[in-house]
């Protein structure tokens, strides 16, 4: 408990310092189209604006980890109607539902009209089906990882900093409530804009892929 508390304090402290010292607009890249890879982690994609949480250790590194540092729980320091597409992989589950709605609203704001938001999350429906014994895609992957359905759901809900759970109904209704249209479920490496097909193959077994278009 003490270790978890200290991690939360450290996270909030970095966020506070980052918002005060590093809260800059995204760096302009001279491209025909500007795509955002937000919450990129180690998935840095050349030619995109790769964004992630503030890295206070960057001053000691020769090469920066990301192009744009931010805290997605707060308004994005970015002009409206700026991006031609946004890719977000396994990020929403790290937010409360309230913060997730604010974040989706900000993505809607910074997207250009008619452009796509591709968002992926761990799919609680797959985990529940595994728990009750229903057949699912990548069932062998689940069985290789978990001794029981209970262990699978506990892992999803309690580890990796997850604080919310998502299925298609919850995610699609959240996106529609913000204003996204044509919200649909897609498969791995399938979608409306090929430039947003940045899905990691090692996550396909557990992932829900959803896209919406800015009205």
C-alpha cells in the first residue's frame, strides 16, 4: 500500500511540474498531413507527432523519447482542428470514466472535420467470455496466460495502472456523446485511414478496436 501511495504521489508531482514547465504546443512537422500518436509509450512512429506523459529524466538523455509531452487528464495545449487523424492505443483504461470523457472531448476538438480517431483498449467482453467459458478469438492466448477466468479479470482490473474497464457499448456511447459519428468496431490493422493502422501485434489477443469520425 505504501509503495502504491508513493507512486501516485510521484506521478502527480511529475504532472504538476510538467504542466508548469513543459506544457508546450506540439512541434510542427512539415508534412502534408499531421497525425497524432498519443500515449505512444515505446511505439515511436517516424513522421507522426508522438505524445506521452512528461519525462522529467529527459534532461539527462541525448535523445528525447517523445515529440510532445502532456497530461491527458487536462486540456491539450493545441489549436482546434489541427490533426488529420489520431491514434490512441491502450490509454483510456488508465483514466477514470470522467477523465476519459474529457480526454475524448479534447481529441474531438483538435481533430479536423471528417478525420478519424482510432482508439484501442483491452476488451472486457473477451475477458468475461473467457471467464464463463464462451469461445473467443485468440482463446489459446488467454489459456497460455491465465490459469483461470478469475485470474484473467483480476489481471485486467488491478494491474498495469488500469482504473477503468471498457467494452464496445461503453466506448462507442462515450464517443457518440461527444459528437463522433460513424462509430464502429474494427479488426486488427483494419480501419478507415491506413495511416492510423499502428496496432501492436502483441496486443491483438485482448484488444478492442474502435474508430469514430469528427462530424
